[in-house]
C-alpha cells in the first residue's frame, strides 16, 4: 500500500542519496527505512532504488514515481496546516522568506496592511542576505514563499512573479568628488576604491558583469556582507559602492548618500520577485499574502 511514509522516503532518497540521512531526517532507524523501501518495491513489483558508488539513486521507475510522491507529501503537509489552523487563532500563520532589500524596503508596508486587515494572521519573516539560500529552502520545501532581489530565477521548478523593477546605481558620500559631477566614465569608477559585496549576492554579480562589459577592473577596498552595510560605509566616506536604487532611496532623500547612474554598457538590472514551487498548494494564509503582493503591490 502506498502510504505517506513510503512516499516521503522516495522524496528524501532523491534529496539525500543516503539511507542514513533519510533515517535521520525522519527520526527512524536505518533498518526501518530499508524495510519500507523494499516493501514499496514489492508492492509495485519494480525496482525503485539502486546503489551506485556508495549512493542510493532512484531507478527509472523511481524517477517516474518521484514527482507524484512530491505532490502527495506536499498536499499532506498542507492538509495538516489547514486542520491546525482551525484549532485556534495562533494557528493562522505562515512563514515567508525575504532577501535583504525586500525585507527592509518593500515588505514592511505590506505586513502593516496585513496586520490591520487580518489581526488573526501571524507572519514569520525569515531573512537572508543570500538569495540562493532562500531558493534552496523553497526547493527543499522548507519555505513556501520568498520575495527575493535579483534576476529572474531560471529553474522551471519555480513559479516566479515579478513584483517590482529596480535600477542599480553608483552611490557615494556627499563629500566625495563624484558628488559634484553630472557624468562619469567607467574608467573613473575603476580608479576609485570600491566597497564590494560578498560573493554570491545579486548586486556583487551585477557589478562584476558591468565591469566586464565596460572592460575595467574594479578596485575592491573592503567587502560588506549586505547592501545596508555597504551603504553605511559609503556614507562614512570609505569608498564608492554599486547598490540598488530601491535600497538607497531613503538615504538619498535624507541627503546621506549621492546616487548616480552607472555609465557605459549596463546589464539587465535585478528586480523583486515572488518565488514559490509550481507544485506547492497555497494555504489560506499564503494565498492572502500572495494576493496582497501581486494585486496591491506596496509602493505602486
């Protein structure tokens, strides 16, 4: 019989490729997991698992079963959440992921509106400076939704909705020589110390691509782990930085930073995207948030 536990094992074998890791995640002993694997193969009458170089892989039949197992496991989790929600006010909740820029510049007005209109809705915001970390959490079903900053994710596993366009700009302190110039050349920027962002962040990849297109090499003076930290250092006069216009609007309006357009050839700018798995069934709480994000976009 195709019970939920056996289907969970199929999903986790594809994820971990090791019976020991599957047993650990499920809180079972390894022989118990192996028993259920053999039992499932016996029920279906075909081999589903194969050992190769110390790893356990799905056979062709196992791969055919895998997408159905994913959907059933996801539906079971959604059904459990839906039942728990009816148990009381505290159960009407969800988690949503967000990278740094949307968590500080885009989502706060949305969350304030949701709190006013749905006082029984409890939202947990999980933030990460690394957009790939959030995508991985959605891929592994650890997060149902995330608002990320970057280029549109190309993985067909994801359902992606663009929420807001952005422009990547050059920023400096009001006392920097660039503040008095209306037009810059790429070579001038290459000659200045740059506050660079950590590897893997969308704005770091954009800056490197911009430099490549314009045939220059950026002088990295210091590396910041977030765009907010880079902005504070630029404000203090540590150097210039290549950041998001959306993320620097308040500093520009307050006169703390000067914002200038990037010269030369400019690659496609990142934007804000709502990301979820295509096969994820939204709970009522998640649907409320998705509707608010995609129909009444804050700031528009």
